[in-house]
């Protein structure tokens, strides 16, 4: 968790600067994809929410909204070109990875480093809504945005920085960690009905900082 927090500090600071800009232009795009044969989903976002719901289907269904705000038309074209949602599937893992100049491609790690080396006058948000088979494994990460997960029974690993993490009707086991978001909730179908475990995050929603970096964890399981 310490590695994850250190990696996202630059992105958190950049987001605070972006929010202070006066963006006159806004455009939105929608991406829809269906992937078959996946046994795990790895969703790695930066700005925006991740909402996952399990059901009786046998495919992974993604609906992503890309929201672009920019100072002028030139910066809007940069936003379209530079920030993308990479969709891949390999070895049974469906990956949804928000890519852009803030990623540090010189440092290979499971957390994917971040860097801020140039001035940009745009802001891009990706909101990811994903429907999955109930038993699928989940690996979910975002920096600025909430994460919700409902009606799943597979293993899970959920990490966030600024934003709530809510786990409802979960029958699987795993870990939930947040560095600077408000409150993490967890409720399992395999424990006492309607029981909610509340874990306060350490730190408030960051304004140019990523909180204490210690995070919290909860396990829901059999």
C-alpha cells in the first residue's frame, strides 16, 4: 500500500491544480465492450469511479464514459489523443487501464508508476461501469473516485486514494484499502445479514496531498 500511495501523489496534486482551471470546453465519449472467457478483471483508473456488479452472465461487459474538459480546442485535442482507455485480455484477465502522460512507463511494476513532467490544460475523467459473472476475481484501483462492488463471490483486491469504497453483498474474500478516502464499508452475504463493517480512512479528501498513506483493510469471507 505504501508503494501505491507514493506512486499516486503526483496525480493527486495535478488533479487539484486541474480543478482550479477554468475549462470552457467539455466533450463526452462512450465506450462499450464485451469480453468472453475472462476469469479475472483488472481495472486501473486514475480520475473517475469504478462500479462493478455481479450477475448470472458469462461475459464481462464494460460501459465507460470519457469526460474531457479543456481550456481551448488545442488542449481538447490533446486530451483526446493523450489519455486513453486500454482494453486488453490475456491469460484469462480482462484489463481496463487508463493510460496517459501521467503514467511512468520507465518503471515496470504491478502498480504502474505516475509522473508529471509537463504542463497540461485539460482534465480527463473515465467512469467505468462493469458487469461481471459473480464468481470472477476482481482487482480494482483508482486514485480520484469512488469504487463500488456488489453481488460478487470471487476473490477481490480493491485500492483507492480519494473516494469511498463500498462493498455490498460480497461472498468472496479479499482486501479493501484506502489511503485518503472517507469511509470503507463492507457487507458479506456469508456473514450476519445486513451487517456493515465501517472502517474510517486516515485523512480527508486530499487537496494536493494523498493523506497519511497507511490505509485500512477489511476482509469479507466465508
